[in-house]
């Protein structure tokens, strides 16, 4: 247990990495709880970060988990995002953790859509700033090249570096520093979503960064 994290309320929001059993909505959520936090996680598959400032239907379902309660998955048209101001009023988080990057990286596009990404990120960071909560933004991990999502190492590196420059006031968590390219296995013909072991490794690594980061000192003081 982390003495700094114990007793804090953490809101985790993000894309498909938080929308399926045994993904980060299982592993990261559990790790933060083990460190003493109350954790509320929401994932919306296929959504850019700005989607969390409004109610919208994600293209491939959603999921949520409320502290030590069960995982709830809403497939297809039953899925929806809940706007950040509503989530803040509901849970009163001390810390907001955003997991979003892969969905906006445009792996199959000729270039990184920087202007669109900036607008999506800015919409959410403005909402986070208005909430008064502290924030960390978790960038994309390496995964594997190829697969149906077209993931490739040069683009994920470019996306990570760009996010690091634009997510203020959130502190950027660089997932690329947590493993070597291709080290964490992904699902067959996917490249982007990890196996259960990969999500366990990623969730543990993110939790360690959060627990050891200066942001917890700032929250406590």
C-alpha cells in the first residue's frame, strides 16, 4: 500500500484499453486499489479524448467499474460516455488518470493528425483544469507492428512525444519507457491490444509511476 495514495479517490477514463475484462480496467484498477485508493474506471472503445466532455455512443462499446464492484460492460449501442463534469460531481476525484493515445494516432494515415489531436486533448484538459483535480495522462505503449490497427513503432513514438508536449496540466506518463518494442505480446492480428499478461505488466508499471510520482506529494499538500 502507498501511504500517499491511501484514502485518495482516483477517476480513470480512457479508450478501448479500459473497455474489456482483463484490460487496464482490471489490472490498473486493481493495482490502484491495492495501494489504498478508491477507484472509479470508465472506458469507451474507439473514442478520442474530447469524447469525455460530452455524452456520445462509442463505436465499439463501453465499460465501467465502481471501486470494488463488478466490471460492467455495455456492448454496441448500449455503450455511452459520461461527461467528465458529471463524473467529477459523482465521484469527487483527487486524481484523474487519462489513458488515451492509440485511438488518436492515425496509424494507417500518412501523417500524425496533430491539429485534430490538439483540439481533442485540449477539450479534455480544459475540463480537467476546471475540475480542480490533479491529473496524469498515460500515453500509448509499444504493442506490435502490423495487425488490423496498423500500429507501427515510428508513429507510436511520434504520438507519445506529441502528447507529452500538449497534455498540461496533466503530468505525462510515458508508457514507451516501461518496455521494449514488441516485449508485451498483443492479441492475434491486432498489434494494439495486449494479452492478459501484457495488460498486467502495463497496469503494474503505470501504478508504480503514479505511486512514485511527484503528483501525489502535490495532492497531499
